[in-house]
C-alpha cells in the first residue's frame, strides 16, 4: 500500500490546485498557521481590500485577519473554536458569516474552513453581496441559510488525482473514485493504463510520459472505462507540483467528462456529412433528370443511370438486370465498373436464374432491397447456396440488390457491388437509390409511351393505307364484277347455241373458265375490303349496367363508392350489346383513374329528348334517346383538355397508365350506333360523361341464355388462406354454400394457429401464393409436415408460370384469378379427389 504523502506535499498540492480559483483561499497547517494563499486572497475585492496586510505565510490565521479587514474580533473566539475542531478532526467544515469593513464600505462575507485529508485546512473567504443596506439584508439572509460548503478538492466537480515524482498514484478525489467504482486503496493499486480505450491508449501514455520527462504541463483527451463498463471521454490537464523549495513534487491532474460534448460534435459532424450528401444527391438527381428527360432509348437511359450513380456513390461495380420470371432467366441490360477495379462487363448477357431464383422471387414479392457482405452473409442467399458464388467466386465483399420497375412477369434489379472494401449503406444513401430508381422508372415509362406512340403512328398510317386500298379494291371488284357478269352470261348463251362438235365451242369454254377464275379473284378483293360489321339488336341499357356492375368489384378499389341510379323502365336502344358494354367500361375505368385517393362513382340512366337545336349541336337526329352517364368526384379537367378528351392517343394519365384510345374507341362505337357522347367537367369538381342512343319502339329484347353452373360440392374441411378480405369472404361463403366446412385465415401465421387448434381432419389447403410474412408455398410445406395427406391448391392473380414449383410439395393445383364459382368448385373438387 502506498504511503501517504508528507504534509508539505499536500500543501504543494493544495497550492497548485487552489491557485487558479477566483475565490480568496488560504491553507493552514495543523497549528493554524498560514502555509500559502492564492492570488485572489490579496486582490479579491479591490486595492486596500480585506487581505492586503503584507505577506501572511507563517502567521496564525486569526493574526492575519486582525492585520487585515477580515472577520472582526467579535468573531475571533467563535472562529478559533471552529478552526480548532476542524484541525482536530472533530468537524469536517466550519462556516461563519461576518461583515467585512473595507474603508467606509461594509460587505457581507463568509469564512469557510474545511479539513484536508493529510492535516491542516483550507480557509475560504467569500463576499456574499454588495455593500449598503441591501448588503446587510443579504448578510442577514445568508446567516439564516444553514449550508455547508463541500470540501474543496474532495468535492470538486471534476475528477482529480495526484502522483509522486516517480509517477505513482498518491491520491484521488471522491468524484474519481465514484467514476471508477473503487475505494482509495484499490484505486492506488489499479493499473489505469488498462482502463484507457485500446484505440487511445498508446497516444495518451505517450503524451503523459513526454510531459513527465520534461516536468511540463500537458493537455489531452482520451476514453476511460467507467465502473459500469461504458467508456467516457475525458479532457485531462496535468500540472506539475513543486515543494516550497522548488523541488519537483509530482503532478496534480483534473479530468472533465466531455462525453456529451464529443457526442454532440459527432452528431454535428454526422448532420454536416448528411447535409453534404443530400446536396450532392440532389445535384446528381437534377443532372440525371436533365440528362434523361429527352431520351427515349432504354439502353441510353439505363447506361446513364448506372454510370452517374456509380460515380456519385463511389461504387466499384454496378449493373442493371432484367429478371424475367416465366422464362427463369436474367438479362444484363447495363453494366459499369470502375476502371481501377477492372471487373468484366456482362452487358446483354443472359443468365439462368438458377441458384438465385428464391432470393429474386422474394425481392419481387416483397419489393424490398437485399444486402449481403462476405463476413455477414444474407440468410436468404446462404440458404439457396448463392452466397458462395457471389462472395467467393466473384469476390464481392458487399452487395446491394435494389428491385424496381415491377411488372406482372418480372422486374429490374439495380445491383451495386463493392469488391475492394466492405461497405454498409447509410439510410440516406438507400433513399437516394430509391429516388434514382423511381426517376428511371418514370423515364422508362415515358420511353415506352413514346415508342408506343411512334409504333401507333406507323400502325395508323398502315391502317389508313389499308383502308384506302380496301376502298379501291371494293370499287374495282364491284365494277369488274359487272363486266364479268356480262362476259359470263354472254359466253354461256354462246355455248348453248353451239353444237357439241363446233370448233368454236372449246374457245367459249376457255373464256367461261377464265371468267370463273376472275370471279374468284374479285371475291378475294371484296373479302379484303370488308370490315367487321356491328350487330345492333334491341338492347336494354339497364341490363347492360347490371351486367357491368358484377365486374366492378374487380375494377374499382375499396376506397371508391359505386352507386347506380337507373330508370325503372328505360326502354330499349338499337345497339351492339358488346360494344355498348365496352364503351361504358371505358368510361368507368377513366372515372376510377381520376380518383386515386378515393371518391364516389355514379352510373345513371335517363330518358332524353333531343330537339333540333341539340341535335345540330351534337350532330345527331332529333328524337327520344336513352342516356347512360358516369359521374365521378375526381380531379376534373379544364375546357381545353375536355375538348381533346376523345382524340385518339390523347391522355392525361401518367406514362404507362393508359394508351389514350379508350374514350376515342367508345366515341367511335357510339357514333356508329347513331348516338353521341357529351362531357361536363371542371377542375376539382369531377367529371360527367354521358352516352346517348336513340330509343327504339320495339321493346322486345333478345336475352342471352344464362350460363349454367355445375354444382360440385362436398362435406370436406378446407383451410382457406387469403389476405384480401373481399375475396376471402366471397370464397368462404361460396364453399360453405356447397356444403364444405371452411377454416378461414388472413395470413400464414393465423393459418398455422388454426391447424394446431383444429382437432379434426383438414382435407385441402386453398391458399393465395403471395401472403404477408411468408408465401403460400412456405405455408404449404409447413402444413404438410404437420398433416402429410393435405391436398394443396394455390390461387394467384399472376400466371402460374411466374412461380417455380416447390419440389417438396409434389403435385399441386392452381386456380387463376379472377375465377368463377364453377372454376373454384372444380379446382377444389379435383384437388380433394387427387389425394384419394
């Protein structure tokens, strides 16, 4: 155990410690004589103030006070008793208030005497307030406060220590011991170097050792392990100590806990870096937008994306892959590598999905990025065995797959690879990737629209040319048939008048055969010029709406309310029912697209009287019409847009969301049936489009024969798993109506709980393939492990070819959405019977 330092060392310690404090302080020895004072002792108040009565060292404290304007003699007896008790160890701190007289001023003051660990005491004088009556009032107020000032060194608000000339620890204050969670004896034996953070240890020790050799003051900061194991940043100041005779006595040190300051600085640095990256990303996005806005070539758009993105984020290797699920292959569309890395370029190469099928399917279903590192492999890549190919064969240290531009049959993947060093992607970098891929998705959609419009222009030109040729062919055939009729008729008459052996007969028969061949040619010309005619019949518009209403649940999202307001007896119109239903469907779809955030859609039928004025305005005949109108509460349109709404290829939708032909085709069909279409719309007030067709007097209607459904019921138990509540309810009720017992679940977890709690037999699992959490195939595998004889039928709105069959399941059924009740029953019955 280290010996306590002699009193003279403690006095030197206190002198160095207290010298820097602005409060007047003095150190007295065990006899009550002043050993040293700080500068504030002589200059705390003013020249000629309390303690300027000459050099106080060596004199008794009270004598010094008597020589200066300290506590008056009326306080000496009390102060002497307090000082004696402190020096004897019977009292830790003694406090006395008094009024100090400096010249003609009286100042309320306080004396505090605190014991030192090695003997002696620290005496502190403190002015409590200004002079005058307010000063006396505050002095009285201060006297009423029963407070004890803490020991100066022991209770300092920083960690303090001392060491001897050899660098051995001699003392720690209470805050240091509390920080370390140690007693004084344990702290003096501790090797504090081991508590310094490994990253800071070498530099901290070098700084302290170099200062020790030169006996110089030093400042530095480092991390020190606290009692709870957490590292805190400390700012340490080491000050050399000297004996009264000038000999080096060791060091005194103070450490301030600056952890909060360091963390704040780190947060500021992170925020500064984040802002810098955001500005950089914004500039990159702006440059990309300006670059690709005028492009209509997919290859150029993707090449621009890959290179700009790779250079902006300092990516070693980046490529875009087109994943085509039905064909189970991936095509590299664009590829860029940092020249310093020297990766091979794989552009336009095709690869079988092979080992990557499961991870790519997951990316397609979940629409989420996939990240993996050579020393922290993504579990999905590890389970399918592709991690070794990526991280070992291709030497990719870190990769990120970002899926975008989703289609029914696949999607694009932006793959960024780091081959030089490991890299984690920050949140703002991921957001930047999302923004870039969204920008490129829009650019690709625009590119496709432009290409489609060019192709449509070619098609329109071709159609116009063919129409002109058809009219020409029809006219030629008509005129030529008249000529052929004459030639053929006369030739036949000639043959009837010629004897069998007449030499001209064979020439007449040759002419007749040539006429027959010409007739076949004209028939082909007429066939080429013929267009598909309408098949108008007496049609009830209300029934067209009712048939369409059945389909609206599939067309209209749940956030749009659909209402019908139909005439009780609308009468019939002369129309092609299929064309009328298609035209009405186009109006409904456009109304739906005008309300992306939901709204109200109303279909009405009304009787309309078209007078001569209205007939001239709409280009129709006057009379009685039946109108079908579709009203929405969507965004509406201005007059300029409304005037062009029926033009071919005109659309107000985003690229990739419509061809601009729906309303124009509806317009043409209605005009062909001698009807007309009108539109009323205002921005922000919705749109009303009305179809009007002439009413016919004959109210008889040709009614189609309804489709007869085959009842294929049973009494078996079916586990139905479907995340769409509407489809779940419909399918459940349909199955129950056919006699089946149905257990219904919204997702895989709920399905597993139902199976575990169901005591009876479950004959069939009917599950959607894409479910929250895990997909239908994973659910089926788990359920087969619990119930091996369970039959399985999957359903999906995607093609069955888009999913690779799970070899663990064997034969399973597939029911494509949308399905009819008859198709549902057949799939269920077939699935159950297949397991018998």
